C-alpha cells in the first residue's frame, strides 16, 4: 500500500526541523535543501538536494506523486536582509505552484501574521492586508501572486498565516541576558497570537493531509499572549524599554476557520504550557 507523500521545501529551517522531530502519521515527508543537510540528532530523511529556483526540473521530480507541497522556503527577516532578498518569497511561491500543478498536488505556502500589519481587533482571513514591514509586504505579495496564478494552473493553494511560534519568536526565542521588552503606555508588553511547538506540529500534520483547504488560513492557538507573561513563565529575566512609535501593541488572529478543520480543536494559548514545550525542545534547535 502506497503511503501518501508531502514535499517540504526549505526543510532545514526551524519549522522543517520540527516536522522531522514530530512527523505526521500516515504521510511520508520528502525533504528539500539547497545543500546536503548537517542536522545532528535527527533521523535520516528522504532528502532531495537542489535549488528550487534554479533547478525547476529537480523540483518537478521531487514533487512527482506527492499529495501536497509545503513551502517553508524563503529568507527570514533580519539585519542585512534587504527588500530585494525578500522577493524570493514570491518566486518560491510561484515555483511551488508550478510544481504542484505538474504533480497534481495541493500547495501550502508559509505566510505570516505580518501581512496584517498594525490592525487592531480580532483579525479574520477576510481582513485587509496592510503589512508594515518588508517581510510582511513580501508575504502579502507572495499570497497575491499565488492567488492569481493558482486558477491559471488549476492547482489548489492555501496561504498559512502563521502567528508567533513560542521559541521561534523574537521574545522567547530571541532572549539573551540583558534582553529588553517594549512597554506601551498601558503598561503592557506586545500581545500576539501564539502557537506552541506541539500544537504547530499537529496542525501542519493535519493540514498537509487535508484534501480541501481555503485560500488563506490563520495558524495560531485561540487568544493572545503577552510577551512578558511568556518570558516570566519561562523564568527569563528582562528589563523594560519604552515602545517605539512604530511598535505594534497587539495582533490577534481569528482561529475559527482553523479550528473547524482540525480533528481536535486547539486549546487556548497558555504561556506556561508554551514555555514548557520550548524548554523540552530547545536543545533540538540549538544553533538553528
């Protein structure tokens, strides 16, 4: 009996590593990297080494027979990563769609809550996209390009607007001795939609196997988490600094659409639980 397969582009990143540590039941993962991976502590995987932008034929071969393509590839925001580099998100999304069309596979694109920018209130997938950063703008452009190309190619595409991931975020994941957290006029630190590592692995496993997905999907646990509460739950000391004018106080995602798709709905975001999950998993991501 053939086991369904999903091709994971950008599998050497942190989310790709998470999927290798907690693979989906009943689905084989094909893992793509630009260079032969050197990832100690992980089981041997079905690796495919090629550049998805420069080698479309290799991408098509890796996707052949797959049920789904999960595109995690793309530059992450940070110092030295200019707007030109961010454009790779658009090109990688388009490459994934073309491979999905040839393989008759559905495509899931890793987007971000950054596409919503500084809007307040509970943000559903129907909210307008108003990115406030180059990274958010690139993800929004990737979504728009994919939405225009998908019907032309006859491929199903879903943009996963992923909220903050506890441990991969700027607060818990970015913590170092002397870390300072923004404080707004109301005395609070930034409040964000978060998802814990175990929940994220479970969600992605369910979505790559789901036969019918919407065009966009918020990915987070219900509710919002204050970054100060997350650091306190993890026992990480921090100082305060005044929030700069451009800082965004709150981004809260409406997760009703996601909850309806999952076999078991996600629990509300709990900083204590998320901090514990990161503590148990942090050694697996050392140096990543």
